[in-house]
């Protein structure tokens, strides 16, 4: 469980997050949605211990991400940022293997190799494993970075807008894989999404943010109403049902 208490965060003179109180349950996928500038990515970075709050606290189980050592934090929570840097001429297999560093600290074991191979297969990268990362398309590269983050093998996985570089087929494929793997392996995924329908289709829970505050937090089915979405995004919505799943459309 992640517990966030009275959390506020400032960047320079701007207050980005205001008095956030939130509990994220373990298991499945929790989506953070909201308009641009709502504070979604800032909150994700606070959870990961990269943004130091001006007040309040975060607890990931018993771990304080702001006082824990780097290796301890990296074995508890893995973060994929929006624009990860690429090392020139690095092969996909080696990139994914970086996710194991917090565990082996340079002394790689057969267990590390097994987990890397499983992550490559889980995200359909076997045919690309020996390719240089810089030769991949944007979507292929994104999958490689997600596989690296998954290989970190942490209880919590934080993904900041991972669908941005993906076409509709690969976006759906990624959400399906995260949904399946979160259940098969018991991981907890917190993901920032701009695509409300991706959240509607795959998230177990949704946190809606607006103006640096939590506007609503509930199961996907309960939160996805025209009233709540209209209030969060200042836009009128209809929520339909297609093949048993909610579909959100603007009016």
C-alpha cells in the first residue's frame, strides 16, 4: 500500500501539488488522469522519491522514499519517466538488463539473466533483443524501456505516460500486457494516462486530478461518469458501454 499524507510540492515559486491525501491499494492497475498541468507526473515523481515535497509524507509500505537509500528505494519502486535517455549503440537486451542493477550491483547471476529474458519475452521484444536501441522506432523503444523497468522486479511500477509513442495497436497491446502481468505476478502498476478510454478499459482504479489536487478516487466503473469527468476536464462527456466496457466520448 502507498499512503500519501498532506503532501504539497513546489517547483520554484509555483505550488504544483496541494495537500494530497491518498491511499493506493496494492494489486492491479491504478490510472492517474486529468487535464494538462493537473500534477499527475509531479505526484508520480514524489511517490518515487525524486520530487521532494514542501510538506507531507509518502510511505510505500514501511519505506520512506525520501530517506531510503537509492538501492533500497530501487528495489521497492521502479519509475519510467516520459523521456528516458538512450545510450548510443546499446542493445535492447543490455538496456533491459539495466533493470537488474539494484539487485546484483554488478555481480549478475543466472537469476538476473532469467528475469531479463522473461521481460524481453513479456513485452514481445525477442526479435529486437540484439538490435541497437537507437535503431528502433519510438514505439519499439518505449516497449524496451518498459521491459527494463519491469525487469527491476519491484512490487510497485510507476509509468509516466507510456502510451505517448505508441500507435493504437501497440497501446492496446501494452495495456493488455500490463493488466495480465499485474495479475500473474502480483505487481502494482500506477500509470499516468491521457487516454481516458485506456484507463476505462484496463485500470482497476482511477485517480482523477485537477489543479494539483485529487478531484476523485474510485474504482473505474464508479468514477467514470459524465458528471465527474465533466467536472475534472471542464468538458461535457457521454459514457457509453461497448461489449461490457465503458467508452468515453466528448459531446
